[in-house]
């Protein structure tokens, strides 16, 4: 897809995006950590719901 900006505007956009404050260092995505967190949260909420059901009934 070609840019609809003029070359001068595209140059300004490129300069803006290459500025240091727009360069965020990111760590690699860790799928297993995310799955572990989801697993722990689901189990924790399940245990909490069982505890609350025993207290109410």
C-alpha cells in the first residue's frame, strides 16, 4: 500500500517515529507465563466461589 502523504510529510512522520521517546524496548512474549497466570486465576476464583458458597449455605 502506497502512502498518501507527500514526501515531505512522510519524512516528518519518519523523523517523529524514530525519536528516542517513541522507541519502547519490549521483552519477548512469553506464552507459558500467560497460560500459567490464567490457570492460577481460574483456579483461585473457583476456590473462592466454593468458599463463598459454603459460607452462604
